[in-house]
C-alpha cells in the first residue's frame, strides 16, 4: 500500500514539474508568485539594490558578475556561439573573479578553435569550418569582457573575433554580410543576412544591444532564429558599443539618431519589406529601441528585454550609485574591470562610477508616443526588482497600441535573468510568435 502511495505522489510531482507555466502576460503579472516554487519565490524577493549582473541561479563561479557573464555566454550554445564541453573546460581553468585569468583562458580556447577551423577549410569541410569559426570568434569576444581600455590587446582581439565571424559569414548560404553604415564621420560596423536567396522583400529584425555589447553578441543572441522564421537580420555597433568608444563615440541621450541611420541603410535594400520592419532591444537597448520607435514611424513593431523608460532613475537604484573609489577597490579584478568599462562607454571617468547616474540623464522615452505594437519581455528575476516593475507598469499603462503586451518568463523555464540570455529558445519563440501576429 505504501509503495502505491509513493508512486502516486511521484507521478503527481512529475506532472507538476512538467506543466510549469512558461510566461505571463500583463493580466497574470500580479499572480507571478503563484506559478513558481517556494525556493524560486524566495529568490524573487526584493534586493537592496538591483544589479543586472546578479545571476538568479549559479552556473560555475562564486563571483556573481563572472557567473552572470558565463551564463549569458553559455546561452549562445543554441545559436552556435559556445559549446558546452569547451565552455565548461575553459571555465574550469579560470581563477574565480580574476580578470587576467578569464582573458587568458578564453583566448587559449579561441586559438585552438581557430586553428581547427583553418584545418577544416583546408580539408574541404565547409560546415565544420563555419561552426568552428563562429565559436572561435565568440570565445575571443568573451575574453574582452574584462579588458580595460588601455589594454593593448583589446583592439587586436576584437578585430580577430570580427574577422573570424566575417570569414564564417562568407561561407554561409545565403552569406552573412559585413556592413558599415556611415555616421558622423565614421561608420557603424555590423552584419546583415537576408532570410533567403529569393531576393523578395521579407520581414526584418533589427537587433539593438545595450551598454556592453558588440555586434557579434547580437548575432549569437538570436540571428539563427530569424532565418528559421523567414526574417532578415541586421545588427551594428552603435556609439558606445563595440570599439566605437575608442574613437570617441560614446553613448548619447539621442540614441535614435544612429539607429535611424541604420534604418536608412536597411530600407534601401530590396530584401527588406518596409511594412514589416521590427526592432528588438536588450538591456540598454530596452530604452534605445522604443526611443527610436517614438521618433521613427518606420519601425512597425518594437520589442524590449526590458523597458527602460528612464535610465537615470534605474541607474540610481543600482550599486553603481554608491560605488565610490574606495568601494571599487574592494571588488575583485573581474568585477572592477567590468564596472569601469561600463563607465568608459558612457564617457564617464573610470574612477567616478556614481557619475553613471548623471550620465544617463535624458536617456528616456515616452511610452504614450510609441504608437506601434510593443512587447515587453522580462525575466522573473529581473522583474522582481521594484524599479524594473515600476517602469514596466508605467510603460504598459501608457502604450496606446492594444497589441502591446508584457510577458514575464519564469524561473522554472530557466529564463529569469537579465536579457533572458540563458534561454534563447524560449525568448525567440515568444518574440517571433508575437511579431508574426502583429506584423500580419
């Protein structure tokens, strides 16, 4: 009898685990805690300060910033950026929290993959070469995360990452094109790949990054899913991103100006359907993308992870607001370098981290003026923050288009962190299903 009871209980628990709810729209936002386990609900408790680089679960490292970065990068596995065995072996060689160790080990892994890719090319193994070139490219990109601006290797490693992805792109069918969009005396470098070889106008996804991204991040974030869905893909380094700060091009309050320059370029291409042009912004792009949609009606749908209605107010609730030079020196080298790099990209002196708050003044958008449909896609861990919740609510309350929607992805789905980087499949499924509906 006892054995039967235990079997019934086991079946019940398995059924509960397998039917976990994957996301909630605006109507269910208030019921979020009912859909998660007790342990997960505890993880959603409000922290003293919202830290976007605080992982909601642990992947490998004790240092939170390093572990979040690892989890975000690991999420690119489904998009050919990382491979589980290579990634975890590399992680096992890294000294926890140490910037130099992080840099050295990812470069070693990238070197090995790049050499293997070259051999595959010589031997005529095109598909293997494409995959290996992509992973080598992204392992080089991973190493840069904690390299300070005065590190002599930064430009060299970044260019190596880009050259390998360009090489892989030339082998693809249709090819991934490297593009340069003229802007303010320089160029915004990036990538374009058409949905198919027909040349017919197709829907297009313009991927917009945040405060620490390179165009390569955006390719590996979602690009393969765009082609599967019949969408063109485009992404660039905007001012503040990639190596543009090294040219004196930092983030500015009117990010819509460079983004509209990219739209100018995109809409001249015959493969781009102007009636189905969508923008998707992650992290800081959650403010840049809707700001552009507010000013540029050529964007027919906009999605964000998540909405940054007022960046200055959001930054004021983050640890950066109290990271004085004395506090900064208590950080391990990886965390310290990452924080300094964020300041650098905003044109803020790297010993004045609290200056990021004032530097973000004017980084705003008015939801009431975003007339196209808008999707707010937020991980449950990030949504647990009161200011993040407040800005999502403000946005939803003011958006005029009835097709706009809020979706909070759950802990049980492995989709709770900033940018939902750890579950690209679910992120893409929600995004493209919504786009397919609103762009009809």
